[in-house]
C-alpha cells in the first residue's frame, strides 16, 4: 500500500463535517491529508447560499487560495482531490502541476483548455447518474478532453444517488453509493 499526500478541497457548501470525516477516512488508510478552508470559515446551508459565497469570493481568488494551500506540499507529488466545486479546483491544480501523482474527483469536474497536457495522470471520477451539475453530454466531452490531454481516466457512476451523495448530512446522501465510492477510491489511492 502506497501512502500519498492528498489535498482535499471542499464543495460549495464550505468545510463541512463530511469533508473532515472523509479526510479522517483517508488518514486511517495511511495517507497524509490536508483540508484547506477556501471560504475562511463560512459554511452554507443550501446550494444557493454556497454559490453566493463562491461568487462573492470569486473563482480567481478561490484558485489562488487553493494554490497557496497546496504549494508547501507540491514538491512531494500531490494527489489532488475534491468534492463538487472542490473537484473542479482540484482538477485545475492537478493539470497545472507537473508533479501531481493523481486526481480524485468526487461529484465534480472542470472545463479543460484545448492545450492542456498531462503525462498519464491517473484520474478517477465518482458521480451520480444522472447528476444535474454533471450532465451526460458534458461528462462525455470532459472524458474525451481529459484522455486527449494524456490523463488515464476512470469514471464511476451511481444510479439514483443525489449530487453530493457522500455527505451524510445532506438530503443527497446515499449510504450504499458512498461506501462503494470510498472502497473504489481507496483502492485507486493505494495504487498511486
């Protein structure tokens, strides 16, 4: 079993208990996990509220905060991971980091520049099926762009689960899908 240094980014809801629980699960599997708070302590009760916080801070500032939080560990070869909005941030950082060891996306992806290029970066995506934030046509295009960029991509879809199904405190929660996700994700991390 290989140990990784992981930076785990929260969703638009902010740094909720489920993010800390996920980090603890990864630590229990032997990984070093860092969980930056990109919202400076703000936590949303609804998706809409989370989007307002995200928009107030701004995408550029969120990425800057994420880079600042990751930079001290990047020489080690990080695994970038994130939930929904945090997944899109993790993807942006991993694509730009030539030393990235892996990318674990939970519930979210990001657009990708046509010029993006990675050297066989292992990528795993876990997403609800269907997911209103990650529709099929988007996911198909995303998958093709990631493969064209050089990533080794695996996609796992969970029928009937809600968007943020790994968070037990949200209505989206699906315990069976969440356990399946963590089982597969831990296997992925062990192989990096």
